[in-house]
């Protein structure tokens, strides 16, 4: 039983080894995943000698690849059936570092080669594209065992490793030349066509200042950068910044999809014809913008998966929108419909091809060439569509202008008729008003004569009043002189006071207020008041009832009463004097002169 088990084990082992031998065709591409065994070097320090002796290799299965930084060893055997020495190339998409060790059947090291994505393109052995290439030679009928050390030093490459392994291929010289050298010749025509259309539409966009043309230019530029990133041109031009180029390729894809949607919304006028679809398109634009955050935060695998599925759905919706807009009578949508159907078919095939839903064989490789071809056709159709849309807009504007001119002419004629009627009505009204005005003028002329007579009388009365007023004013001014004469002089105040001032500002010419002053020496006092014999000084400030002439008369009465009461009657007590003055004033108002 044990012997049978050993025999079966050896048989299975020999079948596995037989599976790993590759009979190389004269020309073509081989998928090395089908013939490789894989080993994960968790220590990342195993030497080639340790790897050769390792018994833990397993048949390749992408489930064995962990999306984390690390080192993997790939082992495969190659047997040449060629009759001459040939060069072969191993290509891998974007891995950080690759080392090749080729051993002969007698276990001697024949060749080594290495390459790294982070190495500037100018320093690589093979500067074509974004692939990481290693090369080796096979002599006629030679069998070799290859060990490939693959190391991912960045999280980006680690998460993208399962996708990179989809393009783990072996290329013959002819296949390598066709895929990475001759292909560049055809791509030159592609970029030439892109450049011409960009220049043409840019000049039109600047001239017309139309938003659609600028969105179209952003879309074409993003698409060109994306295709250039896929084919490796961007890496060749910016070879000293490989990590930046790696991110740029994916950012260009997001920019390409976002600008594609913005251009689609503007071109199809979805906000007008299909507002519900327009809201969904706004959501998808945000979807692609948020997808950038997966790239920013380092979720590269999910960024790629989300981006691919978004692209599949993203190209379907504009296609549906173009059908709906065309059915609603928007004729320029036919160009978009044709272009979007082409790009939709191509992109669905490309996404399925990239995810290996469609097997990556030499026959299906044509899908990689369809992207630039269909994109050029699509860009050309979009350009024709923009021109057609502009022509339709121009015709609509011209028709609108002609219609507006016609409406304007009709409106002007109608207004002219209305104005003519109004002129007739106004003329009749003016004639009637003119007759009324003539009658009023006649009445005014008559009134004017009467007014002239009245005016002359008024002038005469005015002159008489002015003359009378002058006489009255002269009399009042004379009365002012008389009033000033009865007021005390400053010299009288100086006899009694060394420091004094007088403020007397009448409101009118003559004043109803006055001030009074009297100084009585003992020699001037009569015998009956000798007991009060002393120097007496009286100062009074009097505010009489009324202003102007009435007040002036009152001030004369008040002055006379004070002179009589104090200087003549010698009543020196201020209270008695004021009471006396009050009684005399009342008596004079009532017709009595003495009291």
C-alpha cells in the first residue's frame, strides 16, 4: 500500500512538472500563469538557493496572492523547439521590482535580468510602455527553469497585484515587436488625429465662446492622457516620476468619465428634455468624484473595481439618454447616439477584457486596439455633433430673429395705427383745448386790465403806508432818544460803584424794560427823615407789561413813579416803595392820578 502511494505521488509530481514545460511557438504570446508555480516569501529574505530547494511551490492561483506588500517567487520551465538562438521577453504590468534567474537543466545559472517600475525609463533595458520587462535567450532545443522574484514595495502595487498578474505574458521577438514597437506607429496617427481635432475645436470654442466646446476639449484631453497612460507614453515622457504617472493614469480615467458626463449633459440638454435622467447623471458625476477618495486613501483595488463597474453603468446611461432625447425631437442627439453606442460596446468589452471575463488571448487582444480607434471615431462624431448642434442653434436663432422681426414689424404697424388714431383724437382735443385757452386768454386779458387798475391803487396805498410808516418809525426813534435820556448814565454808576456792567438789549426800537438808579446823600434828605440820614443808593431793573411803544409808555410811567416815590416822597423802604408804586400804577389804569 505504501509503495502504491509513493508511485502515485511520483506520477502526480511528474505530471505537474510536465505541465510547467512550455513548448514555445515560433511567434506568439504565452500566458505564463497557466504554466507557473507560485511561492510567497513571507520573510522577504530568501535567496535563490533557498528558493531552488523549496518544496512549497503551488500551481498558480490568484487566490494565493494577498493584497499586501511582499515578495512572490514564480517558477516555470521553458523548452525551446527553435533551430536558432532566440530572445524572449517576460512582461508584467506595473509591478515594483522583478528579478529573473534562468537555470539550465543541469542546474547551472545561465542568465539573470532585473527591472523595476520605479526605475526611470531612461535607465531601463527596455523603455517601451509601462510594463516591467525582463529578457532572456534560449538556444535551440534548450530547456531552462526560470525563477522570477516579484516584489511589491508600495501598497498601490500590492493591491493591484492580482490585476497585474492578468498580463503575466511571455513574448516572442515578433510578438514583442508587434505589441510594443509597431503599435507605436499606429498610435502616432491616433495622437495626430486627436491633436488636429483638439486644435480645430479649441479655435472654434474660443471664437464661439461656447461651454460645450470647452467641455469637449477637457473630455478629449482626459481621454488622450488615459490612452497614453495605458499605452505607456506618459511614463516615457515623465519617466523620472513613475509613481506620479501611475496615479495620473487612474486620475485621467476619472477625469475622462467626469468630463464625459458633463459634456453629455450639456450636449444632450438633459436638464430640458429628460430632467430625471439629468439628476441621475449628476449623482454619477459625484460617484466618480468620490471614487477618487478611494485612490487618495490607498484603497487601490477597490478604486479600480468601483471605477470599472461605474464605467460600465456610466457609459450605458448617456446612451439611454441620447435615445430619449432623440425620441423627444432633439435631432443633434443622433450623432451622440452613434458615438456612444460605439464607445459603450468598446468599453464594455474592454472592462470585461481587463477583468478577464473575456479571456486574454491573441485573438481577443484586438480589444486593446479598439479603444484608440473607437475613441477617434467617437471624438470625430462628437465634433460633427457639436457643429451640427451649433448649426441648428444658428438656424433656430435666425428663425427666431426673423420671427421676432416679423412680430416686431406687425407690432410696429399696429402701434402706428394706434398712434395715428391717438394723434387724431389728441388733435381734436387740442383744438378744443385751444379754443378754451383762447377764451381763457380773453378773460385773462380782461382780468389783467382790472388787475392793473387794482395794482396801481395798491402801489399808491403802499407808498402812503410807507410814508406813514416812515413817520411813525421816525417818531419811535425819537421816542427811543427820549427813553435813552431818562436811563441812568455810566458816570452816575461810577460815582457809587467801582466795578459794574450794564446789559440793555431792547427787542424793538423802544423798550418796555428799563433800569433806574438813584443816589441820595444825607444833605439831600428832608428834616422829617433825618434819623435815616446816610448815603443811600437805589438800583431797580424793571420789566414792564408789553413791548415796543406800549412798553415804552409803561417804562415812562414806571420811571416817573420811582422818581416820585423815592426822590420826592422819600420812601426808602424797598417793600413800601414797591407797594406804593403798585397802587399808583393801578390807580392810573383806573383814571386816578393820586393815592
